[in-house]
């Protein structure tokens, strides 16, 4: 969506009416503005400025294939908490041979298919499932997805006497993050905390795994059975007693008990 700068009269009704709070008022021009997705650049094959210049590599741009015939059906999902899964169901897997054949039959260039297969956005959304849509209860099915923030829980855990780098401790602290899980669920999954908790658990598992890697040593080679066992162990949550103990310690630290 673009704001017609020639027609805008500066009434700011779009600013207050935007459910995503993405429209702002430019007091110098007297016009309402929003992100244009750098469409003049994208149309000539250049990336958006934010994804190209972000020093922290926080913005990613990628190709995602989707079935246009399923969009209306997904948007009409009656239960708003099912809209996240419904939108996931709209996306197509570029690794699927049938999808590639249909794309070629529709005249989509092979370069687009290859771009979809290498797309970091597709991987974050559909493969790793750590990226979530903003306010799916407004069934506009936007193609801008967000990774929920893993609050600085490591320092908070360390200050309470726990090993902040231990994966089990991180899992146990997810329900006591500085940004409440319920608030994130209201933003990304229409109030359903399960997908948000799962995404944060995957982020915590990856954080713990990468912290264990010593760059000075070669990667450890393990057989397939050991790798499956390690993965199950890493994703296993902390025991209930440990989780309760961690939550009590974090609540105490939030009250100034550090």
C-alpha cells in the first residue's frame, strides 16, 4: 500500500486508522507517509535500502512462493487464532517438484524458483518457524514477518545464580522474559502463546548451541543417531521444579532483589 502524496490532505485519519501503526505524519511536508518497500529499487532488481545497509543484519529480503487461489480462503478463517497456520498453508515449497513444474508452466523464470529455494525469509518462516506475522487477527495477510525478541535473559539468569548459557535454564526462563509472553502473543499470533513460545525455544536452543562452538576447534563429527539424541536433549525443557525456581528468582530480581 502506498500513500498518494498528491492527493493526501494531511488529515491524519490514516495514521490513527492503520491497525499496524506503520503510517506516520511528516510535519515538514504536511503529508502522511509510510514504508514504500523501496519499490523503485525493487522494480529494477535492487534490494531495499534497509535490508542492504543494516549493519546488524536484522532485515532480510527474500522471495516466497504462494498460492494466490488460497489467499481468500485463508483470510476467511473463522477462528483468528488459526490465521497464523492458515497463512503458512498459503506458502508453497520451492523444493517440491510439482510446485516447480507448475511455476515453469505459469511462465515463472527459473531464477525466481532458485531465489525462492535460497530465500532466508522462506527458511525463517516455514522451515525454522521463528518468524511470525504481525497481528494476524487483521486478516490482511501481510508479507512482512517478525522474529520475536529473546529478551536479555542470560544476564538476568546469571545475576540470580543460574548458568545463563545453559539451554535448560534458558527454556525455563522463557515464561518470565522481560517482555511478557502474553504480550508477544497478542502481537504475533492473535493471543495464542504456543507458537511464540516454540519460536523463542528454538532461538534459545540455537543461541546455546552456537555459544558452545569453539571457533578454534574443528566441528565435532557425530553419527546420525548421536545427533538425533543430542537434538532431543537440547530441546527437552527443564524439569518443572527447575522452571518454577528460575521464575521465582527472576521475579525477585525484577523487584530489585539483585
